[in-house]
């Protein structure tokens, strides 16, 4: 019988492995200090970014770069606006 | 405001933290912005900047440095009676900074004012990430389990607790939101956390 598949989502990329290997990989990431969320029924683990890494980036005061789409799907990076003062506004329809 | 200040080497970037571009579309259509108006369905920005509620604003200088950390500001006084925050106060400070009439917050003070993410916050974001991944694949029930777990881990994170309501079939302005907010405030917690200046 073929083994069930398992998906590891890391940094927005999904990799499919065998279930046993997936569980081992998730455990290993957790041991390494990564925040890991697992759903064994769904066969997927999500690997997050450590507080240490995020906190260090913010405390450096260097604004973390990002790349996000507009309504037309066109991607924009924060770094494209270097040389300008920026008001960054996060909002939600909720 | 943007029209008035863009000549000073300034831009606004708005990011809608929403479950889909369609949720944000009416807002963007109404505002008809000429500055970048972006959509973040996977909470990329919330994760990078430790954003736990909306609206959250930051000021970044020409070198890409954070000169005003996460703060609460509104563009209008629509919610003033609820929030006690006046739109004009932030706008005046922003205008003075952009026009070079006032300096931003010194680096040491910015660091003192920053709220940095903890291990539990990042664990909550991983649970959110898993939930969002499942949600976009139609696994709504499984997604809900992880959204709820994320909210339990980080009860102060309304980007998770309220922001996922539309993905859990809950009205984010409805009775369940009001109940959550009521319990939170009754326990002595602030819903909005403007900078203590």
C-alpha cells in the first residue's frame, strides 16, 4: 500500500513528501526552534518564522521588505520606494 | 492628504489584510487611490511587522528606516467616539514630518516603543498560516480549528481573532465580535494600542 502524502509548507512554498518523512521533518523544525503548526488528519505542517528572527529585524529599525499584489495582481515591493518617506497603512474590511 | 504631500518625496502604501482581493475591492474602489494599494491575504505584513489589529500605521524614512513604530491612526473621525483618537492629530504630525518641519521619533525611543513578537505570537501565526492554507483549499472546517487555536494562543491579536471571522462564517461586525470585544475590554485590556508618546 502506498504511504499517505504529507505537505510541508515553509516560507509560502509547499513540498509533498511521504507521511512518515513529513512528520519527522516537522518535528525536526520544531526541535530547531521553529514555530510549527501540524494537522495530522489533513496531512500538512506549516513552518513559521521564529520570534527571534522577526524581533531582530524590527529592532534593527530597517523596515522589512515585502512584495504584495494590487487589485490587478501587479506586484509591488516596499523597496521600490526607497528615497521617499512612506506612510505604511495596514487596514482590513473587517 | 497624499495629493498635498506627494510633492515632498512621500508616498502612502496601503495594505488590506483580508481573506481575498474581493473583500478589499469596494474599499479601494471607493477611495480611488493613486498610491500603491495592496492586498495581503496570507498576513505577510502582520508577520513581518507584528501587526495585531487594524488600522496600524508606520512611518518609514527615505532610507527605509522605521521612524514611527506600529501606531493606531484613522484617516477620518468616523470612529472617534469609539476610539477616542482624532484623525487630525496624526495628520498634522505626519504633515510636519513629511514637509521637514519636524523630526520623527529618535531611534532609541522608537525601539523603546516597539512591541516585538514573542514565541507564542509566532506559534499563533503558524497556526494561522496552516488555517489559511487549508482555507484556500476548501478545507474550511479544519481551517477553523487552527484559526481558533491561533486566537487562543494570542488573544490580543485581533488580526487573527477578528480578521479570520469572515473565513469562519462569522460576521466580523456582528454579535460574536461584540461579545469578544466586550470580554476583552471587561478584563481590562485595550482594543486599540496607540503609541504612548
